[in-house]
């Protein structure tokens, strides 16, 4: 959650069918080949991909997930500012087979839940006198100056239906090609989009770079080995990491090649999402 998060047009958000989640994952199978298979596993989890029963979903919502108690909201428009000053933050819940609900939550409890779950882990929402829903944070609006929460949108998800999720790629190890100053390690994409069940989204994908031994070696999305039940949606030829010749090495061999400055270059990295709003939103 940061100043770049923007709460967009409410009606447009509700009409969207897809679910875009910025998620992270830590489970992946162990790789024997140091170059062809670039994932390293830590703290392995049970196998992914099996549809959960209703009892299992309820059990997970009660134990493993972050939970948040909310109440129906009647205050709207400019009066919402007074609501915020009293320690209450407006929220919306929509998506799935349920109705769109105008709700509110204690700011402190809401902030704690959002900070703990982020956009990558589900939050079990319990509406006072109403439904219990498995959700993900969809949109976060913050004050452009103070950074205080202004509004949070939650979207319902079905534990047995796959969603599209962005999972962070974490580089691990050292590339042999960079030893001796001949090669320079360059980052490509920092996340990979995958299709996965909501409760089985990995925290991050660790990518070993120890197989990058020569100038020109690279790792692409198609080289990644993902956990069972997780499928890559990103283009298979997108570069995750590569080795380029350093400026010094290029001059020494008389080729005059130029590469990016710094210990780590960037390729294909997208800009920050959105721009902070200049005024408080009115619900």
C-alpha cells in the first residue's frame, strides 16, 4: 500500500469481470539443473491444485486468513469526511455472486488487516448481521499528503475458481558470468502473471541466477518451473534476467559495446501504477 495506489471510478471498477491481484509467492519445486531450471525452493508447501470443500474453505477463513469485521454504512457524500475523523473508514465489497455492499470498518483494524495481507493474501470479511466473504484488496485510496486511508475496495473470490495474479520474482544466488568484471547482470521483468486458485497463490517465486555463466545467457518466462496448479500467463519470451558485457570488457576487446550503468540494470519494468489523488474522495 503506497501513495501510488489510487481509488478509481467506482462504477467502472464494479463492472470489471477480471481480478487483478498483486501477489507474492514462495513455493516452487526444487531444481536439479542449475541453468535450465531456475527456481529454488524454501519451506515447501503441500501440493497445489486440489479444489477445496466448503468445510475446508470455512476452516481456512477462520484460521489461516486475516479477518476483518465490518458494518453496513449509511453515511455517504461529504459526510464521509466526518466519518473518517471519527476513526471509521468507508469500504466497498463487490464481485462474485453477491450484491455490492456499502460498508465501513474501524480504521485501525482496517489498516492492520491491509498491512498484513497486502494485495497477495485473502482477507475473510464478516459483515455485522450479514455474510462472510473471502476477499482480496482490489483498490486502496490514500490521502495524497498524510497517506491516511481514505477508502478500500474488496472483491469477493471463489476459493475454487482460478484468478489472474501477479507474483513477484526474487533473484537468488550469484551469476558466475559477473565474476572478474566481464559480465553485468541485468534485471528484466519483476513480476510474472499466473493463473492460480486464490488460496494457493505463492508468496514469491525465487529465481536462481547461478546458471548464468556466459555473456548473453538469459532467463525467460518459459524457463521458469512453477508449482503444481500455477500456470504462467505472461508471454513466454519475456526476459527475467540476462548477462551483458560490461563497458570495460567491451573496450578491452575492441568492440566498443555499451551497457547500462550501475550494479543492476532494468529492462521491461513498468512504471508505478496510477497517480495520487489531489483531494479526498467522497463516497
